């Protein structure tokens, strides 16, 4: 049975896994990412892949990286959390491991995995939205991964939802990911604790008494207990998520949105408000079919599984 | 040589043309649209097509209609300016003319025509934005017309650019077409004339002395003369256009935007400000290629030509 290796390269760690044709991860290894020097990262990727190649008969290697990847799936043009700028990742790793390598944006790879083997199995038109620190996304259209003219499609986290809105890491203001991400969830909770402490008693307790001590897991924990303050933060952030999905429906009319990333583990606390706002605000809602909004199934391995499957397809 | 017929069905008229494989319109006929009764519209389409079939050997007929068309390209689900609701247009017209018919959204058909034979010849990833009374759009991705899961892709005119913004015909507030359309241009000019008449002397003159007398052609006329007030209206509307193109680039990364519709005839007065805002605001602009922004080439026949070509492809 044909095996491939998928590698997920994030800002802090490299994870590599041997994956079978059904998307099952047979063995997985992890290393920390040496972010400072580009060559070091390619070295770490190559080492971990070579270790797996020692033990498995593997036909190809796919690398999912958090950054802009060029249209030939060879070069990382820019990776905000790595030292890569115009980095020929495909070439560098191929030289070291002697196998064919493809490079893909990590969220694109995850979108492919969720469409082929995860929450959107059987669907042809899918958008994956990963709600983590920020927003990542991947787009599958007519059953194929859509990469854009120059490989940079699927960055809706940086379309503008509020003119002159919150400052974003990309340098613009009002980007969607400033309103519908884990960072936004924490910002809402801290603001609640600062301005209306009586509505945030439990949140403050979990934050060690200080608004700045409140983190994402604390908000999720309090919301799971039924805390009204924490739930109101999910309402706000979930609402912004649903609003964005309505905008994406106007533009692309997908059949299914898959919501992944750390914040999506809150499940219906996030997806409930997202669905409500989506259904009440999508344009032409009386005359069109609405997309399904589903929780991702493959978890943090999605990028690795998708990269491995894309490598198999060549 | 294989000929097909393209039909453009708008709110006020039906235009049908015999089109050759190069997109050349050999003969064109027009009729007014009887908007009140769905059957009458199908009758008018059929009559004008039958008249052309009498004189030309035609293999198929494509109908471009201003409305949501279902994913089988048969039924118009909703057409804001026609009486059609869940109207089986394909079936009704095929029964009357005895030829194969496909139905397509008019802006989708125009996007196809501009990509195959117009301003974006040779490109694979193209968005057509028609700036008329409102905003229409069509999306060509990887060289194919993208219709969405249920045929309703390509409605970016109704993504939200301003929370709680201007009321839109679709029932929502803050839709892009309320800021970057012909209606928006006229609204800007009238507001200028109302609030700052000394900056709108020429506009008021062309409007017969009243702000409400100012129409789109008047604004374009004054701007062509170099009138500062009229040019400022194009700056504002062109800026909103460019901002939206930046958002669409974040999501889809197309290679080329084609700007069509009546307002696009103002050329650089609209496209200059659009390009300036686009280039200064697209996310990751330092690390990505930017899309070209081109004026449409095929004019008001684009929909008809595209519908004819789509019918040829079957």
C-alpha cells in the first residue's frame, strides 16, 4: 500500500507523519522549529523525514507551511512566524532526502484533508476556516484545491470587516481575524473583565484576579461551566465568524464550511452563534441554498494528512 | 462554421444575437421585456430566437439572465427585476424552439466572454466586476467558470463593507454595491451638491439646478471636463471599488480583474483611484503578486457573447 509523508511546519514545531491512502497517520515525529535561520528549518525537516524513510517505504513527501507558497508549490514567499523569505524549500529538502517534495500552505493542506477524509467528505465546494490565534483558510472548488493565480488564495482572515477597525498584524486595520479568532475571544473577555468586572467574576478568578491573566482556555472553560460572561464572548466572536461566512457565501457559494483550529474545539458555543448570524444575514437567503457549517474532524493532524495526500497526487 | 445564439435578458429588454466561434456578433435583435408575466418573457425570448433560426444554421442557444440560476443551468431561482421565481426557463424555451438551451447568470456569461475573447484573453483566474446601477460579478478560476455549489457564486456586490452601513436592495446594510456602483456615484454627487453647492456648481448646472436632477452621465460629463467636484465623486467610488478588489484578492488571488458595466466607461477616472487604493491596501502586498485591473472590452454585448459561447461548449 502506497505511503507518503506529510510535514507540518509551524512557528514553533515541525511534525512529520507517515500517512496511508485513507489518511491514517501510521507514525508521527515532532521537533521544535529553529525559527531564526532558514537553513536550520530545512535541516530539521530533512532529518525527521530521513528518520521515517529509514523505516517506511515512502513515495513522496508533502510539506505544509504557515506562509505564502508560490504557484509552483516550491518556494515559500513569506512566512510570518519563520525566517523564510523567498525560500526554495522544495529544492533544499529534495537535495537532502532524495525524494520528490511538494510544498503547500498549511491551511490549504488541511482544507484538502477535511474535504477528502474529514468533515466534508463527498463535498466538492468547501471552505475550511481555521480559527486559532488568527484565521487560516483553504478553498476546495469543483473538487480541486484552489490556489489562486500566484498561490496566495485563501487568506480571508485579512479581508476587511470594519473600516478603520482594529489594527492587524498584516499592517491593515479591521481584518476579519481581529474579530473572529482566538485573539479576539481573549480580547473580548479581558475587556469585559476590565469594564464590567461584576459580569466577569468567574473569568477573573480563572485569570488569577487580573484581566490580562485571562487566556483562551480560561474563556472556554468558563463557558463550558455555563458562565454568562464567557458565553457572551463566544456569542460576539461566533457572530463575527458567521457574518464572514455570509460574505464568503455571497462571493463563492460553497456547499460546506468546515471550522477548524483551536477555538473550534468549543463546538456549538462557537458554531451556534455563527450559524444564527449566517442564516439571518446571507444575501438572497430566501432564494438560495445555505452552506452547511460543520466542525472539523481531523484535528491538529489535518495539515500533515493533507500535505501527505497532495504529495501522493503529485 | 459553428454558430450559436446568445440571449441577454435584462429588466427592460431582451437582446439576442447570432455569434461565431470568435465571439463576433453577426446579427442582433432586441425586444422589450414584458416583466409582469413569466410566460410572456419566455415567449419573447422564443420569438426572437425563432426569427434568427429562420435565417441561420444554429447548434445551441445560451440565455444570460439577471438573476440566480440553479446549478443545472435550467431554472432561474430569483430575478430581482423580472417576474421569475423558480422559473424553468430552459424547459419553457426548449419546448418553443426545439433546440438545446442553457441558462446562465448574465454576469457569469459576461465574465466568460471577457476571459475567452475580451480584456482577459489568455488568463486563467479572472474576476469580472460590472459596475452599473449595482455590482454584478462573474468568476473564472483555473480557466473554468465557477458557479458555486448551487449556482449562486459571484455576488460580491452583497458582501458587507460597512457594518450598519447604507441600506441595500437585498435587505441588508453596508453591501459593497451601495459604495462602489453607479448609484453610489450619483448619491455622492447629489450629497456634494446639497451640502457644498459651491463645490458642485457645474454638477448643479448639468442637473438643471437641483441636486436630484444630477444623474450618472452628468457626473461623468463634468468629470471629463475636469470638474473637481465630479472627479472627487469618482475618487470616492473608485476607492471603494479598489478596496473591494483588495478584499477579493485576499480571498481568491485572481490574476486579473476586468471592470465592466456602464460606470467603467469613465475609464481611468474610475480605475485610477481603484488601482491606487488596491495597491496600497491589499494584504501581504510586499510578498505577493498583484492582480491587473483592466477595463472590459466587449461592452454591453459581453453577456450575449458569453452565453453563446457557453451554449457551444454545452
